């Protein structure tokens, strides 16, 4: 039976292969479930580290959320098991690896590729919001590419989890919307903001509010200091869409289902 069956897994059920993700994901290995020959990604988390950063309950909640999510653009979490010192997550393997590496290699994407990615992420987010799950941590580092070139949201950050990681791991703040930077109430529209930041980065190769110092990034975000460089040349439809998503007042941001009807998406995204 495939890895999706809910049974008690142990390490002996898997042949472990090469390391996959970089350190930031924790240790992730290619693995094959012996009975089904199913290829998976096995993520190893140290209980000591989880305890240190008090994220055990978040991990449990995440596993719970994941077990109800099924979408082609959301990486599956098939199951988990643990031993004395470690927790193991059995994950879907994304055959074409990490999106951010692809973005670094290409510098920026074509409008067709960017629109196709943005449309698939919008559909995944619409699906999640329909299940009252918000806050997919959709920066490039958490996106993977499946065997058919499709995007997969690969990490289930949610506010505290994501925030801790950003604060403690001093990762990028670029993706935080004003309401999070100003730590006020936020809702599903945070995902629309982040998708707008992602769309900009797909087309220009850098996030819109990037700055040397965190304090400058903060300021640029809360002021929505959005500028479109002259190069690379980007269509006005694309700029229009981004401008409708990166709006300070979260109630005024373009709704996700409206995004799918935007001319730039309609004219550039590959049909799903
Ligand atoms: C559904 O995907 C996840 C779900 C949950 C968590 C997670 O750690 N949650 C978590 C950990 C600690 C505390 C609270 C939550 C992580 C992932 N995903 C990942 O870590 C991605 C691993 S890298 C990779 N994976 C597949 N194919 C590849 N080619 C690569 Br490279």
C-alpha cells in the first residue's frame, strides 16, 4: 500500500537516499518506501530543536491541517512518525526541486511562466481559504516544482510559526504585509499581499520592498513604496495586477478569484 496509508511507520520501512533540501528545511532526504517502492521526501526534525523553539504544538496542528488538504499545488504530507530523538515527516517528493534555485538561475521568469505560477498558487490559496486555512508561507524558499513543472506550496507556516522563523532565523521580511509588520489583526488577505510580492519577484528577480536594512524594508512595506524598474520590460497588465494586490488597506486588495479573471492572467497563464 502506498505511503498515504495511516499506519505506524518506522525508519525501517524506508531506504534512505541523497540529502534533498538545504539546512533551512531541517534535514530532508530522498527515500523509498520499501513495500510500495513509493519515492518520498523524508524530513527529519530533532525533538530537542522543536522543544527549544516551542513548536511541537504547531507541528501537531500542521500535521492535522495537512491531513485534510489535497490539492495539486500543495505538497502532500503523507504521515509522520518519531523515535527517541527525532520526528520524521513523510512528504511528497517534488521531482524538479526548489523554485528559488530556478529563479536564481533564470534571474527572472517570462510573463507566461510567472502568470502560470501565480494562477496555480491563487487556486491553491482559494482552496485553502475555503478550508479556513490561511497564511501559506508562499515566499520562493517554500515553493517546490513537481515532475510536470507545476508549483507546490511546500511549507505550512502559519503566523506564529512563520513569524518565529523570520524573527529567530532572521529570514527575509520582504513578504510581510503592512498589517503583520504593524502586528495588527490579519486575515486571508495577507496571502493576496504575499502573492503580489511573489509575482513582482518572479518578473523582476527581486522583491518590491527590498532594502539593505530591515528598518528600511519595514518602512517601504508600510508606505507601500512600490516602484517598477525600467528593466526588465514588463507589461502594463502585469503592473496593474501587482498594483491591485499590494494595497495597504487589506479590504481593498484584489480578491483571489478576481485575480484569475485579470487580463494578465487570462492572456498569459497556461490552462491548468
Ligand atoms: C508539506 O510540506 C511540509 C509540511 C510541513 C513541514 C514542516 O517542517 N512543518 C513544521 C516543522 C516544525 C514545526 C512546525 C511545522 C515542511 C514541509 N515541507 C518541507 O520541508 C519541504 C522539504 S524539501 C523537499 N521536499 C520535497 N521535495 C523536494 N524536492 C524537496 Br527539496
